[in-house]
């Protein structure tokens, strides 16, 4: 473990040096783009910081409310169909950008959530309830329900495959 920590210790600094080098190179080759970059960064961070704040709040709530025994019971190895159902429904009703869920799912994984259920959750996000009426309008009810059923089935299959292929 100690050797791995020392090896990873310099990755952040290496990344910073590479970014500064790339920014300097862009400044030389395209000064206009380098002038616009800080504005773009500021705008991006303005959009990202509220999302990160929400995620940190969810992580805080998860740490305070959810204990590992509860996670293991509802989303662990012995969760059964209830766990699969929670993963599918949770994925369908989850909103926002996908990267916002990674930190929370990682925390739940450390507390005992099955990797299969994490993969199922992430794949189930392909079904967007607010967009279902529009999809029904364009493609019809039968097509929409069959597609949603396939997405759910393959989300579960994908979860099983991820768990089987996982090295953990």
C-alpha cells in the first residue's frame, strides 16, 4: 500500500504541469483561445459548484443516516429481488448529470452495495420518465414499453456481467 501511495503521489503534480504546458502552448499558437479559457473555466465552475455542493450534501446525509448494515440488507449480496428493484427504480428516477452520482455510488459501494446493483443503477438511467410522453408521441406506446422493458432487462444483465467480471 505504501509503495502505491508514493507512486500516486506525483500524479497530481504531473497533471498540473501538463495542463500548464498545454495552456502555454495554446497561448503561443492561439492567443485568442487562451484569453477566452479563463472565462469558460469560470462559467463551467459556476455550473459545476452547485452540483458538487448537492453531492456533498447527499454524501453527508448518506454518512449520517445510512449505516453499512442497512446497505448490506437492502443493496448487498443478500438483497435479492428487492435490491435489483431498488437499483432499477433508483436509476430510472435519478436526475442530473451522471458524474454527480459517481461519488455517492462509490460511498455506497464502500458500505457494502453490490457492484452488480451499481451497474444496473447506472444502466437504468437510460430510461427518462420526463421524456416518455414525447417518446410515446413519436414512436407509440408499444415501442416505448418494449424498449423500456429491454433497457431494464439488459441493465440487469449488464449488472450481472459486471459483477462476474469484476476483480474485487
